[in-house]
């Protein structure tokens, strides 16, 4: 009993006891669930993931057919969710920045437009906005009367048809990865303090951009078929378009709704960041002779983003989780394919566990990456002095 008089020992003992009790509760719940399932003639486990699904998916960034396994279908849902989440975050950021600038503008008209936008879209539930845009997009003209933009982009009730690279899916992914790597390298160099002290940093930036472009052109030249065009432009053949990429109305509606809704919240966060920047810092930049655009892009905006990035990270994670509304408009996101799989297989507990683990990993990864960015751009030490 002498050892329990030590505070650290008692604390450790309490924690161990709590973990043991928690483990027993979980074990009992799993055992009880397995017993109930066995009594109803239902099997538990993850062997069903290798069985054929037997149904189609409307939109998929990776190849999928009805004879694929449940595991493949879950991968389709994960990829669709990641794509939609990143697209929504990027669009919401652009909209939010523009509206935030409107909100701090001395122009009364722009200020009123920003206020009207925020008060309108922030107070209408996201699910209603998704349904509205889906209804609007599905009521566009049929393909034969589709709206045309420069005879290259077509809008119809079946979706938006846009030009694409005339290469296979794996080569298209290679081009996208090359572009992403080049942009990431440029961003990393731009944020590096050592890079900012270099004399010929402009030459290095041009070199990275040129090398990235050369790699992309090389991949395209190697991947395309001899005699074919690099770009595939949609053409009306029969009752539908052939060529290019088809963006289904489900994806468009959800991306527009989440971007507009999330942009309203992001705009207010960025506006708060603008207001947090001291007037002395902005006036000092003007006193140095910087043009208004340089004052905004090199002083006002960077300081505002540094101040509000932790709050923006919360908004990004929330927007990523908002992709689960895809089931409302029939978009095959991760939550939607899990719901369909539960109805088809009856493996409710296993699929719910996969759903929870999947979103936990995706959201934690997003938070980790953005927190690393926040740590990299945060002012440190003497830089905090104004």
C-alpha cells in the first residue's frame, strides 16, 4: 500500500484500470453483437469485401464495373470524396477571398454585395442549396439543344462536357502528379527563409517551372496515340456527346453548393484576419512606395492569413466532411457507397467501422498537412515585433 501513496503511481493505476474496463466493455459488446448476428444466420467479418457488388456507380475517377469487389467500390468512394473535398476547398477559398475583399472595401456597392452574399448563403442550409443546384442543372436543355461556350464546352441536363487531354487515365494522372509536384516545389521554395535570401531566386523559380512543363509535355508526347490530337474536344454524335470529360450534374451541384456555402464562412474568417492587421504595417508599406496591389499581396494578405489560418483549418475540415451530403443528390461519395453496401451486403457493423476509420484518416491527414503549413508560415521570435 506504500506505493499507492505516490501520486504518479496512483494516476498510472487509475489509467490502467480505466483502459482494462474499457477493453472489457468493447469485448463484451463485440461478443454480444457476434452472438446476435449468428443467431440470425448472419456472418461477421470482412470477407465480403472481396465479393462482387453487382451494381453500377454513376461517377468514378478510377475504372469500375459491376463485377468489381466491394473493396474496389469503397476505393471509388474514397477517391471521389477526396476529389470533391479538395475541389470544394479550393473554390470556397477563392470565393471567400473575393467576398472578404468586398466586405472591407470602402466602396459601398461592393460592401453591400459582400454583406448580401454572406447573409443569404450562410443562412440557407447546405442541403437545400445542394438540392436547388441539382434541380437547376438537371433542368438544362437536352444534349441536342445544349448551351455552347466557344464550341468546346457544352452544358446540358446530362452534365457539363469539357475538353480533356487525349491520353489514358494513368497518363493523365501522371501529368497531374507532375504539375502538383512542380507547384508544391515552388510553394516550398517560396516559403523557405533560406530561399528568400538567395540572389537568383527568380532564375530558380523559372527553372522549376520550365522543368515541370517539360516533364508534362514529355508525358503527353509519349502517351498520346500517333496522329491524334493532344486535346479531345466533345462532339455531338447521336443523342450524346463523345470525347472530352463529362462532369455529371451530381458532382457539379454538390461542388457549387459546398463552395458557395463554405465561401460565406471563409469570407468572414478572412475579413477578421484583414481587420487584425495593424494599420501601421499597411501605412509603412505605403510609405515605402509599394503599389496598392503589392501592399495587398505582400503585406496585408500574408499577415491576415497567418492570423486566421488555424480557424481556416477548422473550416476546411468541416467542408471535407460536408461531402457526405452527396447521397442527397446521388453522388457516389464514400458515405454514399457505404450506405449502398450496407443495403446490399447487410454487413452493417463492419461497414460503419470502415466509414469511421476512413473519415478519421482523411480528416487527420488534412489537419496534419495544414497544421504543418501553419507552423511553417507562423511568425517566430523577433518577427512577432511590429
